[in-house]
C-alpha cells in the first residue's frame, strides 16, 4: 500500500479586524431631513453590504448620510475662503454619493451643476429616486428656491471624466487611502495646467495625511465642524445602535485646493537621494 506524501501544514493568519468591519446594517432611525422631504437617505450601510465585485471593494468604507448642517456649514466656510471663480461656474461632484443626501443639499446652492458618482448599483438607484422626488417637489413649490441641476452616475470614481469647469469635489470618506491616492493622481493629470480650478471638501477626513503629503494640494482649512442640535440628536440615536461607536456632535473637516506642483524638484536633493514610500505619489 503506498502512503500519501505528507503535506506541509498551512499557517492561516486571520486578517486584522477593522473598525468598519464591526458596523451593523441599519435602516432606522429616519433622519429629520428625510421626514421633512420624503426622501430615503437614512441608515448605515457597512462595506460588506456594498460589495460589487470591483477590485476596490476592499477599500470601501460605508454609507452614512452626511449631516445636513455639516455640509451646509462647510460650503459656507469654503465660500468665506474666496474661491477664485464665481460659484455658478463650479461643478459640485460627490464622490461615493451613496443615497444622495449630499447631492440634494448641494443643489440648494447655485452651482453650475451637481454630479454624484456611485459604484454600487443599489445605492445609485436610490440616489436617482431621491433626486427625482426632490426636484419634483421643488418644482411644485413656487416659493422654493431654484435648484442646481443634478445628475447621478453609476460608475467607478476612477473612471469618471473630471469636468473642464472649475470643480468642487466632496468626499465623506468614501474609501481608504489606496483609492484616494489614485483619485488624486487623476486630479493632478486633469488639472495640471489649471491650478486653482479644483477645491476639495473632505468630511470625516481620516486620510487627510494623504493630501497633506501631496505637494500639489494646499490645505486651506482643518477643524472640527459642529452639527446642529437636531443633527446631533439624530446622530446619537443612529450611532447608539453601533457597538464601540459614539457621537461627538461634530466632524473633522478639511478643505484643500489643487495649486499645482512647483516647477523643478518637488523635494530637496537629500530627499531625492533617499526616497521613501511616503514621498511617492
């Protein structure tokens, strides 16, 4: 009887548990914004429920609608920084728009247009439904202010063709550093000859260090922006359903401008002679 050749034992090292892996899918509570406007932007959708089969699924974070008071305040702070172009020339782009709450809020400002880019088909479909309801309701209300036109695109943000207009990019931490780095490269390629034509609003700025290390981007603002009492109450109720999470009543927010890379060596000769991974973009 022949004996089977012994096989080496497999050493299985479990993948580290990330904070986002502990999140639970929730549909409630319904945010006051949704109750007021009859849209569906509430709930928390963890990354494991946003899988599309795309190579970058592992870098997706989660869907959670931005607090209305946070985005409205951040747009106001951006305007206080005196953008180099008129507001109605800017295209507002929400990367990883999810159910589209950011799109609805941005459309209240007189942007040239508002665009949402979302990889997940189910999220993009909900966003489209919300946009249609939002625009229809505003059209029926003669007292409502005019909205900026809104478009939802179901696609990979890294395949999205950035516009030739001045651009305000919005990120509510939709993905982790590897994808953000790729997005910044695309921005640099597209806006290389137009420094100052793209600004970036970043809420829950967990990867701000990626932007800080990129010499093409200038940080204009970094601080905790408080929620309104109504948004904070809604956040407390929603986050209470998540283990090991709590609501601080604010979000770390940053504003950046693509100002272009300086001519000549980006780093001093000593840095060039001894490159590090952190210095590569």
